[in-house]
C-alpha cells in the first residue's frame, strides 16, 4: 500500500501541475488564478456535506466564518447523527469518542430537539469531517479512507490516525500525513 500510495500521489501531483498550467486559459470569461481557493472550497463543501449539508443548519453556510459562528452558537446534535450515519467507523462507540469526543450515550441523551454540542465538540466534528473529505480524496474511496483512520500508520510512528484526533497537534499530524501521501512524499 505504501508504494502504491506513493505512485498514486506522484501521478496526482503531475496531473495537478498539468491542470494548473492548462487552467490559465479563459473559462467563462475569467482566468482561473487561484486553484488553491477552488480546492479549499471543494473540501469545505464536502466537510459540510458530511455534517448534513446546508439543510442541516438554520442559516446559510458560505464560509469558514459562518461555520465558526455556527460552532460557537452550538452545532446541532443532528449533525453528529448525520456524520455517524454516513461514516461507518463512527457507528463504533470507541471510534466516535476518539474522532469527535462524544460518547454514544451522549448522542442519545442529547437527541432531544434543539440540543447542541459544546464549542470543542463542534470544532472536533468539523475537523473530522474535513479530514474525512481529504482522506476520501487522497485514497479515492471513503471505505479505504475509513480503514486508513483505524489502522496503524508507519508515518505516524505506528499510531492509528483516529487515536491522534483528540488534540490539535495530533489532528495536524494526520492532516500532514494525508498531504504527504497525496503528493507522494510519504515514501
């Protein structure tokens, strides 16, 4: 898997360079100047989709500042239930606790209408949704991405990525590892 991951990452990197060079053409009358902004928007929308999409929120979510405001006001417990429904590993109470910091019992207790998460829990839920979107993109399939989260990773000193998500530095290490795999530096 390591060698194959490196090949896939290197090919993706070369393909991105070719696409970036060709996107300087005019598309709908405007130049594509910032490919990074487009990729960021794609991950933003996919992370939002993991939490239930626009319909799950009381107001429109168009930016990270909107996400911040919603998390501070209290992300709905229904977003966690949606995340849990669509990401198989989160049906395991141990992985749910590691990924988002919420026990399965808490999701049942908070299941009453209008219950919200703490700022910390909401932030972790958003971060996990973003990491899952990134992992799905890197590995090309959500099932493989989910398995990657729960298996020891050589590049993380044989820690399971999901075990590192309880802290900000651990989450950053997982994100760095995904970037390294994506660009073939993992080798």
